[in-house]
């Protein structure tokens, strides 16, 4: 990624690349996790026992929905 707000075309993002201060979604970690539980934010994908990530496509769709 060339700057802090650009997203790759495909792949996965870890939480710190999604939420503030480094990511495009201006919420904290606890607000993000509450939104995941409530269904406002996309569900994560488990990549390993201690690795959780989100699909870039899901995050792009969220940004488009929030911007509309």
C-alpha cells in the first residue's frame, strides 16, 4: 500500500489496517467488534488459530455503503 488510506485490489486486511488511526474506518477496535456482532460491519475470516482478517472486497463494500 502506498499510503495509509489506500486498499489493495484483492486479499485480506488485518484489523489495524481497517480501523483508526491507520485505516479508512474512523472507529476504535471495540466499536468495530460491536458492529461485527450487530451485523453493521462484515464478519471476519479466520486464517489461522490466532489470525483474523477481513476480505478487502467486504471492506470496500462497507466504505461504499457508508459513503452513500
